[in-house]
């Protein structure tokens, strides 16, 4: 089946945290391990579609899940850190259901947090782990400061679009609508993320034999490079600075994949 057909077929599974939609795209000629993509706050498979297609065209099986309804189901049940832990368990359940024995995993922004929790729980399942512009590496940056930077980044979209450095317009609309329709959940998630520091967890993962690399985008306006790099250094996490904005993963999938594929091949 071609890419479009596989992208549109959603496998639904019930996990301890709610119902998930799984996208599992297998190329005609598969090389290397499957790649699991954990995207950031308010993201959906639709936004990830160009990247999924790029990875598929590079002959790698690619898997992702839609956490949107999953989050909404659990808004009143789980808050902050607990929700991130629930997402991590859903990732592990997905990998098990798909009968994947070994996999590479990429976590972007918020996705790097719950991805870290998953790899920490079952490091033997993962060969390569990429943290892309990760949340959880700036514990000195308050929730209010992070939120204000995120809002500013959103409203500066027209200027950044002109410079061809930012995410698709759909992502801006999605972020705004997500907050408007889910204000309590949005604040809970943001506050919870501000309380999580993943540096020590990533150091543990490295000691368990997983190949870990942290990618920081030079034009990232959300997280401080000084703080991210200092914490990466303190915990012996390999850090690589590349061109792009915080959401470069969405706006330039071909260039993004070219920049990172060497770390998971």
C-alpha cells in the first residue's frame, strides 16, 4: 500500500490512558530500524505528515500516534507530570502491540519529555534516542517565562514566515485553537512540564547503552541555549547545534531529516 493509504488507515488501540490512533507506515523496501516520532504540544499526525513521508521515502518504517483525543479524555483525571507519564506508557504499549522488538525514537519539544520517560522505563527496546529542541532541559526557566516565549513566537509568525524560518500556518491555528478549547489542560501541561527536569534521566538512559543525541536549533526562541547546553554538559549528553527555529521539524522536513538521520543510522 502507498504512503497515502497507510497514512489514512488509523489503528485504534485502548491503553491505560485512553484510546490512541496509531499511524504505522512501512515502505516497500525497509532499511534500518523503525522510527517512532513523538511530536510536541498540540501537534497532530496531519502536521507531521510531510516528515513522515520524508522518512518513508528514505526507506524507514515510521510510527506515530495521535494524542489529541487521548489528552482530552484524561484532562480531568491526570495533571501535569502524571499526563506525561501516561503518554510514555502509551508509547510502550504501542510498540508492544506492533510487535516491534527494537526501535529508534525521536522526541520533539514536549514530546522529548514523555519520550524520555518511556526510554527510561524500557531502555532495552531503543537503540537510538534523539531529543529535538527538548522541553525539560531548562529547569531554571519558569512556566510563565516559557509560556510568554511560546506566545511571542506564535504571534511573530508573519515575520518569521517572511524569513522562511517558521512552521506552517496550520500549526499556528492549531496552537491557538488548542488553547482556546482546552485552557485548563494547556495550563496544566505547561505547568507540569516546567516542573520536570530530564537531564538525570537522560544520563541514566545513556548509561543503559542507548545512543542519545540532543539537537538544539540555533534560532530557537523558546528555550535558552546557555541553560540547555550547560545541563547537557553536566550530564554528559551529546549536544549538536543546527540551523533552524524551534519548530523546524514541521517547516522543513527534508532538510530536517538530512540534518538528523546520521544520528540514527
